[in-house]
DNA sequence: GCCAACGTTGGC
DNA sequence: GCCAACGTTGGC
C-alpha cells in the first residue's frame, strides 16, 4: 500500500526530538492534540508512515524523521472520546536541519502546509515535498 | 512578550 | 446556524 507522509510539530520545551529519540523503538504517544483537523490527519495514518519532526517556537526547523508505530487510538491523557492519537518513533536525524526560512524560500515548497497552514500541528506532506525537504536536509537516501 | 491568525464555544 | 467573544498557536 502507498505510504503517506506527515509533519508533526512540537515545542521543544514540551517534547523535543531528543526526548523522542530517547524513547527509541518503543515510541511515544502523540497526545495532547485538541484540534479536529490534526486529529483527522492522525486517524488516516498507517503503520510505517513517515513524518517530519518539526520544532516550533524555538528552532523553527525540521530536525528529524519519525515513523508511525501505532494506529490512532484514544488519547490516554484525557477522558474524552473525541481525541485520538497515534504513536511515533524516531527513525533518523536530519543531517542538516531544514529551517522554516529555507522552506519558505524554496518555490517548490510554497504550497506546503507548513507555509500555508501555519497553525496546524499535524500536517500532511506530499511525496514531492517529502523528497525536497529530505534533499535540503542532506539525506541522500530518504526513508520512504 | 507581542500580536496576528485562526479554531472553538456559546448565546441568541 | 450565525457570529461575537474567547483561547491558543506560533512566528517574530
């Protein structure tokens, strides 16, 4: 089945890439999402889908690549069946983090959700965008 | 820390 | 179902 690509935003003070990596293969629940569009995106994710890990507020850059390791399930941090989330695990670092500035400056990425839907915290990424950001990040063989 | 953008809530 | 008020996100 064709894989899809995504982007997860996190404020490094709350949940950083380093913390995600420390979880290793076990991965971690992407809880706390209280936005329908972001939740709907997570509900569409499949095991093995790849995603960029983006640091918002501080850093403002794609710092690594993660993979969906558990399908959407109820968010264990709230007793409200509206909110689901997936689990993700770290796959690899971006050799060169790709900054928001660089994304905005690249005409090939002008339609990317990171630019057009600035406030959406879980976004879809097209395959072309995936390959382009991986190329900018210095990944010779991007995980697909 | 400010504030613009935008999603959500709730009164009507 | 509209829309004003409010809360949150996130770049700067």
